[in-house]
C-alpha cells in the first residue's frame, strides 16, 4: 500500500435499519449469520445477510441496545435488506423494523500485510469530534481507500459481493457462525464448511505495470493455467509501478504462485489476502 497508509482513516455515512421490540435479538439471530442471541449490548458485531442458498446479499454491522438494535449496511442494498426483513416478520416475532437514516462510521486503515483489527479499528462516533488519536489520521481519498481494500482482500465491492458468491469464497469466515443453529442460508454454508466444498476463493494478484503493453487488466478478465481457465479478475487498480487487484480463483489452482492473463499472457502473481478468513479460523480481531 502507498506510503503513509498507516496514518489514514475511512470516514463515511452508511444507511442504518432500526429494529425495536423484545424479539430483536432472536429475529436477527435467525436472519443473519452472526451469533446475536447472547451478544453483549453496544458491541459491534459483523454479520452477513444471505440468501436461502447461502449467497451473500449484504454485509452488516449490528449494535444491540436495551430497546433493540441498529443494523448498519456496510455493503449492499439497504432497501433490499429492509424489504427482506419486513417480509418475514410476524406479530409473534415481537419486533419492528424501519429505515433509521444514516450513521457516521470511521475506520482506521491498518496497512497490509496487517489484517484489520475490527474491535480496535471501527468507531460509530456519537460526537462531532473524534478522539485525539483518531483526529490525527488523515481522511483517505477514494483511490487510497480502494488501494487499501484490495491490499487487504476485502470484498466490499459489487464486483465481489454480487449475490453470486458465498461467504466462504470471499474469506468471510469470521463474519459467520457455525455453532448458533439455524439461520437464513445456514444449511448451505454448513454443508460447504463440513465438506470443504468451496469451488473458488478470493485472492490478491499483482502485475508489474511494465508488463502491461496495451490495455490494463480489468474485471471480467480470465486467468489461465496451461491454457485452462483458472479464475476471473474481479477488481483491478494501478498503483505506481504495478497493477493489483482481486480475483476469484478456482479451487484446483489455488496453490499456483502465478497465472497468466488470457489476453496478453502476462504472469500474474497470486497471494492470500491478509483479511481472508476460512470458516472456523480465528477471527482477525
């Protein structure tokens, strides 16, 4: 990542759903991938909202309080989450949900290869001013933010989180629980985890800019191994003297140190993203 990345922060406002009622915990426990039922109040909980077949629709941050919970939609369509929640709420659930406006969120951008430390690096500030140590961090530009996201291997983009990928493919193992019982998409995720059945996984890739003789790499480009399709580039940016990005790599080619672009034949170096967590791995925090 670019020099000075350790002194940057990501600051933005995100849509929030407000859930109220005595059944809030139980409802979120059954509709999202995190263990909500026994979670402490005011702790930020990372969770996925999945389809019934285990595909990721949205990434959420949940904070419980005595009256209910705020659910921040970090990535995905907040209106779709609201509609999805509202569709399955019954009077017996003892919960109501509505859009709650937006909430300011600040995250320290820990440079790769150090993975994010979520409990330490994320704030939902209640005051206009930040703690002194956070005020010293420079706000990241959009280019710096994208460079950090890719260097960490975080699928916070429609290119990776598009409704066609599951959390194990995206390295979101620490955003899901295998022990909490039934929830939306749980059956598929449990089968994939128990059978090690993931067909592809997210990887970082790099390519020296000097090796790019014509059009640079971009989303949708195919990666090959000895002529066989090995993966697909999902994100690509140029950072100084290199191109780098993310790609979904087929399982049988994950151990390959390099693959080749289908157009141009340049060798693309692969590495496991710092933030990538297989299911059951220790959480980054």
